[in-house]
């Protein structure tokens, strides 16, 4: 991705008052209802010992993260319990990072961040946040990043998957469904055999607990937070488990908690249809430039005619075949930026006619190779399938109840959803390894609290559609929402719009939420930047989330 001295650990007497709340919340996995009554002053004893006391007493040894990383970015490795219900058992490593506040006398606290995923590494996020935040905010916060448990440098997990086994968004076809079931079962079995005892504890709830342990180790009473995409769910779960530890929370491009995780993947199909309809109208209004049709109906027919043609024979682009399924899948993400989709379709028409076409503009139809950042962030020491293994651990393990154990139910859903959402319905609803995953160690987290937070959302988002953000806003009763009307792309802050950037900055600087929800208007510049983001891979430390079409 792209100062004051860190406040020392609080005195023992103060630290002791912090530990019980964290220990009760984590070690006993107390339900949210009881957590809401837990306070940081549950004991006044300076000698109180809790099950996490030995973890809280750790003193991070900060050093430069990498030889080629900026000197200001420091990293440290701490130990956390693999299973918070048994903190005396196995421990795993967690790598954290920090850029200190630039003004010790103005420092407010710590600002955590998460880039999304699940499976996205975060130790370089402070660099991205440094580039995103105004100078005043950099004076107020130590910027804290971390690779979530099981990811990147934090005891990375692996299922031993081969590249072909990581291709998981598979369209439904009667003739291949049995093979897809075998693939899903095989992935789940490999994961269980290689790392099952660890993977069952790689969950959002445990990552939230890790965040609170980091907070206590750093000697902070509260944390502030900026989370993108999956990071919004992580942030929401933190507010549910530790409501009195949450300070200023910005949740950008939001996950609907009740739909984690099968329903969120299905959102990709549901959200694509209105975006596709919007694109056909947009392209028709510019028929002289693009030549895709004079009416939305004609543009629609142009697209599906090309899909039908590719169904019979893949369309070759720069020597590579683009199948009908490649075209449908690629268009799902492309239509959230109409200009991007229109240019890609123009080139696809050329390729179908045997004319020279731009391979760069047709890259959207080449399929996803995954986010590919975990290994880079781990300095080459991370298993090649770490991103995928950690993804499945969370997506399957957070809420196993959301996943049917009957393969035939996935067949039925895929067939029905392809009719309802022809662009991507069968991709989203067909079978996944979660059908054969073990039962979740804990029930899914129900998010329903009054913690103050700011939900930020583009109207047109390829990964977390607007209704998803609205649902999180409704669950967080103390939240306000910023909606960028006409905003395109996944990830809002920063986007160069004074309205949305100003609202986020004001909240981070003052802690005051807007009096009411805010609607901002997208600009040509902000949408052009979203289009650039769509065309390039995410880099470690980006303040925007992972942009691959198969992650949150």
C-alpha cells in the first residue's frame, strides 16, 4: 500500500482494570447482551489477574518492517491465544505495525485499519492511511495496522491448495456440477487435514478479540478504526463485542451482518442486475460513440448475442479464449462503471469480428486470479494459497449455519438464481467448500448496538451494493451514513469529494457524527479515479480495499 512517541503502557493498577473486561469478553465468549454491561472498571484491584494477563503484559519490540519500507513504519510481533476460550493453550503470532503521531502534544489515541478480504494483509495499511488522512488527523493518531490472524505474517494458514483449486466462482452447468461438488468437498477436506485445528479459530470474532488485545497491550482505553469492505464487518463485530472500547469507527463499503457470508456473495448477483440496466441506458444514450445500440433493449441484445456466440465458440483475445461464462462474470464487475463496461464491450465486438482489439481493455473478461497481496506482504514466506485458505476459514467458519449441507440445494439455488439474475446468479449460488466445512465454534455475531460510527457507501458498488450498507446502518443504531449519489467503485474514502471526505475527516478529528445522514454527489473526477482503481491491482497499503472481483 502505499509522532509522537507511543504512549507507554499504563501503570499496573490501570492496566489491571482493563484486563477483566477484555478477559470476560474474550475468554468466556460471552454473548453480546452481557458484554454491553461489562465495563473497564469491573475491578479496582491492582493485583487482579485475568486469563489474558500474561498477554497484556507483552511489550512489543518495534523494528523496521522491511529494508525497503519507510523508516517511520515499524513492526512488532506479539502472541495471542489461538482459542480465546482456552487462553492457556496454543499461541500464535500476530504482526502489528505502527506509524507514530506527528505531534505528541495533540495526540488523541490510536487509529486501527483493515483493508478487506477476508484474507487481506494489513501491516502496510498505516502507509495508505497516512496518504489518505489530513495532516491534522496524522497529528491526532498513532496509525496501527496488523495482518489478521492466519494472514500474511501472522502465523499464515494454508490448505495446500493448487492454483486450479482456488478458482471458486464456478457457474452452474448440469454436466459439470458433479465435478464442482467433488472440488468443493476436496477443498474442505484438504483444509481440515492440513490445518483444521487452526482454521476453526480463524474467525472474525477472534480477529476482533485480537484487536482488543492489541489495544490493551498498547495501553489504550479505546481504539478508533477505519475498515473497508470485509473490514466493515470486522469493525461492526468489534463494536458488538467491545462497545465501550470503540471510539471513532468509519465503516466504508459495508457488509450486511445478517448476510455473512453466503448471502453477501449472493449480493454480487443481485446488485449486478440494476447496475447492468443502468449501463444499457448509459451506453444507448451514447450510441454514436460506442455503437452498442440506440436503445437500452438494443444494448442488452448486443451483450447477450456476444454471450451466445461465445457459448458456441470462445472469442479469442490476444491468443486467449474468452468463454460465455468469462464474459458474464467479467461484466458483473464492469457494469458498476458504465464507461469501463462500454469500452470493454466495444473491444469484445472487435475481437468477435476478428479485428484487432485491446487486450488491456478486455482484461475484465479474463477472470480473477485472486487478490495476490498476501505473499507480497509476507516477503515471500507466506504459503501461495494463504489468501484463499484464510478466506474460507472466515467465510465458512463465521457462520456455518448459513451454508446448507445438501449439495442438491445448491443446484436448485443456482438454477433459480440464474433465471433471476442472469449475469451472475449461478456463480454466486452454486456450491462452495462451506457445504462440507466443520461446524462453527461459536454462533454468528448478531450486530445490534448503539455504538457511534460512520457508514460510508457509494451508490454503485461492485462488491457491497448500497442496500448492504443501508442494512449495516440500520443494525448500528448509533450510526450515521454518508451516501455518495452516483458514486462508482468499491471504496469511498478518500475520493476527492469535499462532502464525503470532509464528513469522514471531521468525524475522525472531533469525534462528532453528523446531525443526520449525509448525501454527497459524485463528480466526474471521483468516478474517473474509481475507474482507474478498477483497472489496476491493489497494492499493499492502499487506503482502498482489495479490488479483485472475488473478495470483499
